[in-house]
C-alpha cells in the first residue's frame, strides 16, 4: 500500500505502543508519560488510582478561552491492551514496526493510535481560542470488563466537567458507530457434597446440577435466536448468550462437590440486562432448592451462588444526536449499522453525555497477532481531531461568518 502522507503523530503512536500496558500489569508508566507531557503544556491532569495503586485513570481539561471547564467534548481512550501470550508475531509486539503502509504493534489499533493523535494535537488545543473545553479521559482495564470506565465517568461528573459530547476512539475505520450491545459476564458456583462414586446417594453432584443450569442457558439462547426480539441493524440481530468456561470435580471416582460455570450474554436494547440476570438468578435458586432437597439434613452445606463479574452497558445513541452530527461535520464516515463488540461508550452515555464511537483502525485487527493500524487511518484521525479543534475555535467560527 502506497503511503503519500506520513502521519504527523507517528512518533507518539510509536511511543505509546512501546509501553507494555497489558491489562494484568500496571498502566502507570504510560499515565506518567502523558501526565508529564500535559504539565509541560500548562495542563494539570487529575489522576485517580485504583484500589491497588498499580493503575490509574487520567482526566485532563483544556479549558475554553474564557476559562470555562464545563461542557464541550471529551475524547475517551483506554490505556490497556490484551496479552500477546501464545500468539505468533512476525515482529516484537512492543517494538512498533512500519511496513506496507501499516504500523504493527500491540495496541496500535486498539487503541493507542487515537490517544497518540490527541496528544500530538495537544499544543494546538492549548493555543486555540476555544469556545468550549476539550477533555481527555484515559482509563485502565477496559479489556477486562471496562472496569476503569465505570469509575472514570463518575470522576468526570465529580469534577463538574459535564461534557456535552463524547467520542470514544475505538477502531471503527473512522466511521461513526452509534450503537453496540451490552456485555455481561457472570459466574455461577455450585457447591454440593462429595462422596465416593459407589455411594452416590450420600453425595450431591455439583457438576450434574451445573449441567442443568447450562441447559437452561442454552434454552435462553435458542429462544432469542428463533423468537427475538430482533434488531436487524446488528450482524447478529438478537441477544446472545453462551457458557464459555466450566471447571469442576477432582477425580473420576468422586462425586463432585464443586463446579464453577462462567457465561456471557450480550443484549440488544430491547432486552433489559437486569431482567436477564434476574431470570438466571431464578434458575440458580430453583436448582439450589433441588440440590438441598437431595440430603435435607445437610442442606446448609449446599449452595448455588451467582456473581456478576462485569457489566458494560450497551450504546444506543441517536443517529441524529449532537455527537453524530458533529462527527459527520468533522469528516467522519456515515454509520453502517450497529456493532456487536462492546466499548466504554455506553458508560458515558448512561451519564447523559451524547456519545459515539469513532477512531482509526479496523476492529478486525484488534487483539490479533501482528495487530496493526493503517498509516492512512492515523492521518484521517489527525484530520478529524484537527477539524474538531477548528470547530471549537472562536477565531475559526468568526472567520466562517
């Protein structure tokens, strides 16, 4: 692929990719680099450590020319990346490599290129005569359940920033995405009573009851697949669920007293995630009662516990809302339907901020070996965010009158 215009922000993309921020590790090395750069340009970032102190969210505001810090646009990005364990890379995943018009490296696509472009344009943001503020929001642990996102939207609210519009820069090939499904990860732990397999009446088999639960989950999946509700804007037009991890038992001749099941469901807007969770709790409660009834005198040893490990709300923004209208005016491509993957956008939208997803790169490259972002996509993002600065610039607005 021929590349005629190298991205001006290339050095920042390379710098961020070089910092290994795999979710299991700390993101502080990246946060500290960004914080120092912001301070060098007169911007005082707010850092919000997690409970461990090993990770942090960052929120920074470039105020309007009149000093206003409330309102405006927030640019959202997550700092963590998925592991490279077991993947076959043709180059070091944390040594950015350019070939054939692409920049290869873990996080290049998902989603450090967007953040890098914003940082590259920071001097221009600071120098601009802004009519409304710009905010930068960088989170931790998006890849393991949008954990930092759940906190950062509250932190933004507590700071009184009240952005009107949010752009989450996940890879969309610079196309506006207005909707995605929710993500819900649940774990169900079945605790039975162990016994020798020759004395099965003296035990309560956790695996067998977990299997009944799994059958119920599959029944829910089949019902959604055949009966809906449906939203044809999605490639998979209905709510989905699947059991993806099962662990239980200690030996082939022992009645299993423990089994753990993990399942996920992703819902369209017509299905309320809270109602789905309650339906699953009802199934778990019924199975628990059946398990306790097998040996009533030992019922207190038996349990079924359902825990919600992560919930990420879906996004369902208006195709004619202020965020979409702004993005299209800035040169983003028109929406082409809804997407099945999840982002932090739903968390921002739940706080009343009109939110879209729009960023450089293709989601098909995210998480894969030899992850890459097209250099042309970085240039397109530079043009998009540059147009945003111009749009918010009072001098540009005056010149256009």
